[in-house]
């Protein structure tokens, strides 16, 4: 297959979308769209836009990612993550474009005692997970030329994420010595993954015409508690952090106990470029810690 010339990124103003457009523009012609340009739930408008743009590859990063919000707005979640993704796949089929779709660790139930591989049975326990799995199924039903990348615990320079929240809370508590210790869940495990590493892996997938389902997360699992301690350590923020249980912080959507992913298919193909989560976090903090948490 010839090297793709033009890419279309949906959700271009989101946490991942911003870095997709910025980084991939160095090698490709990239057009980004978001809700202001087209609503992916409007099939006719979306098909028209894709026909006009006529990309070689559509990178579908638009999604409703508020896990608790999905639980209380299930119809919206299914429309955006399920039917919206089907609309994108339909538009790709009409012009013969490849499609890259980002899914989630939440398609699994979190009860496995070792990291999930791509062929493990899915069993989402949340509306968010069910809606993203519906998106996976739509892509597989509509297309042959696709790659589904399951990502997890995503953080980056843009949007809301755990790293930015911890930096903000840590600085607030460090400035108030008499404040209560920061309590962070220590019985949920996953793979914190930097958006820029996801973009690099996505480029490898595109360049090598990889097809199918791939896990694309940082190497090595960690708890939220340990992740928080790493953030404060690298940011040199002195704050007391205490472990707590999931049961002490009930949320509308149940959280998986262990949703760690193993990049088995990428490794088998020889194209895994994801690194240890700590190595990625060190680089991220060097670049952006000074401007975050304000």
C-alpha cells in the first residue's frame, strides 16, 4: 500500500486529538474536525464532509469519554460512541479510506488477575465500556481496512486528566500545611499512557498498514496511588498521600479492579513502540509540569 497522503482527525480539539494533529502534521497533510465543524451523530453531514475532504485515513478520536457522565447519560453515550462511530465507518467505506478507532480498557470487566490481551473475551461493566465496544463492533461490521487501538489511563498536555488533577491538588495542599492528606485509590490497576506515545504508536500502525485490534498502552501496570506518588516525586511536590479503597469513594460508574492491557499483537508483529510508563511520565513532566496544575 502506498504511503497515505492525507489524514482526517475527528475530535481534533480533545486531549488526544490535539496531539494527533500537531505531531502527525510533520509528516502528513492533516485536517482536523470537531463538533464545531461536524456532529458525528449526523450521518449525512459527516458523510458529506468526508467525501469533500477525501482522506486516505480517518483517525477517529472523537468520543464521549466522561465515564460517570456516560452512566447517567446512556443514550448520549451510545449515540456518540456507538452510532457516531458507525457513521464514521460508513463514511470511510464510501470513499475507501482506512479507519483508526480508539477504544478502551473498559471493554473488559477488570476481574482478570493478569493483563488483558486482545483476544480475551470482552465484558464491559459500564455504559462507557458498552458504548465503546459498540463502536468496535460497528467498525468491524462496516470495514475490512481498519485498526482498533485500545488505550487506557490517558494523560497529556490538553484536556482533563489524572496528572493535571494531582498536580493541582498537590500544589494546593503543599501551600496549606495543615490540610488533610490526599487520599488516592490503591486497589485499581492499569497502564498510565501519554498521548504523545499513543500518537507515535498510531503512526507506526499507519505506516505499516496494520489491521485488526491492538492494545496500545504504556508498559507495566501501576495503581492510581503509586501513579500519584510518582507524579509528586517528579514534580518535587511535598504532600502526604494515603492509600484508600475503591469502596471509600463510590462513583456512578463501577471501576474495574485491574484493567491492565498487554500489547500482545503489536509485540507479535514487531511494532510495539510503547515504553515503560515511568519513562514516559518523566519526559512528560520535564516538558510540561511547569505549566500544569495551575
